């Protein structure tokens, strides 16, 4: 048996050594050279050449002839309406609408993406304002105008944000004789019912806000539980440096309105920061 296997192996090696290139056309273990090197098939016609030209050609054969015309007309009318909507599309105007809601965006994740990129700053889970708009005094006034109730005046921390910018306050502060229990864009509306003269107010566009001096007095009269005293000092100093007024002007305003609440603490605060100016 072993000798027969050796003879078979020798015969195989001799057969392999005499095979030349021109003999590859013969069968070799069931394969031929022609089969191994079969040329590629011609490519199919492009898809767009085989697509139907009309809506009626797109309809399946099961659709009756009586319905083909109306269905085709309906589809063509829909295409015309979509084309008209594309022509009438207008980009979202942040000047006219400074607040952005989730309904203005393609999806709920878009708000998170814009917020993480710094393009918007969130007020709550569904509303935000443009960072670019918040970079200017007029832009911040436009944003606050959308947040405060109609007919009210921005004051205290909200007015401070209008004048200086920075992080949006946790409350929306207004001068009003009304009470508001409902939240506004995730913020509680804090009402101050205080005597207000016309020279204490400033109109920025269509929005009314307290002047920088009156804003400083309102912040100084906040009780300690509402704001940190160190933060108040930093806010007041920044406001005075930006709009060029001094603690003595605030003291004069407080002296002329002795019935405002917590005026004594505010006077002590302005007296303490006199040496910075």
C-alpha cells in the first residue's frame, strides 16, 4: 500500500511539471481557464434611465384606469404645494423672535446641541434665548420684553441683566400692582409695588426698565435671604463703573423716598462702598 501511494505522488509531481501555459484551457479539477477568467458582465443601465417619467407610470397595475387620472393629479398637486412651500420658506429671525422654543427646531435634541455649542442659553427645558442677541443692550431688552407680563416694568435683578448681561437671573423682577402666580419660562415672577417716578424709568425700544441708579437702589434694598451681600457689592460696583454714577447719587434717591422698604440697610451698604469711588 505504501509503495502504491509513493508511485501516485511521483506521477502527480511529473504531471504538474510538464503543464505549460497554453494547456490551461484543459480541465483542471473541474475548472477551465476560460471559466476562471470569465469577463465581467456589462453593467446595468443607470437607475434614472429606468425610472418612470410620469406619476401614472409609477402607479401599480392593480390600480383601475378610472382612478389613475385623479391619483396622478392629486400627486402632482401635492408636488406643486411642496414646491410653493419651499419657495415661501423664510429663515428664523432672531431679531423679531429673540426667544427660541423646541417647536422652532427640527427636534428636541437640537436644543441641547445648540446649548452645548453656546449658540443659545436655556431658560428651561423647552425655551432658550440667543447668545448673540444677549450680547447687546438692545438685544437683552428684546429678550426681557418677551418674558415680562404686558404693561410691567423690568426692575431689580432683571433690570441689572439688561444693563450688564451675564447669567440670566433666577427670577423675573417687575414693577407692578398685580400678582402673578404662574411661572414664566421656568422663572418665578417677583413683583415690587413701589413708588416710581418717570425719571426712574428708561425706555429701550418698546420695553420699559428702571434706570441704572434706580436699579442699584432696588438691588441694595433686597433682604439678605434673597441675595448674598458680597454679590450685591460686586453688582453695584460693576453697574456704577459701567454707567458712571456714584454711591452719593443712590443715597440721595433713597433719602427722597423714605417709605421704601429696607432703605436703612441700603444706605449702610452705599456708605460702605463709598471708598471704592
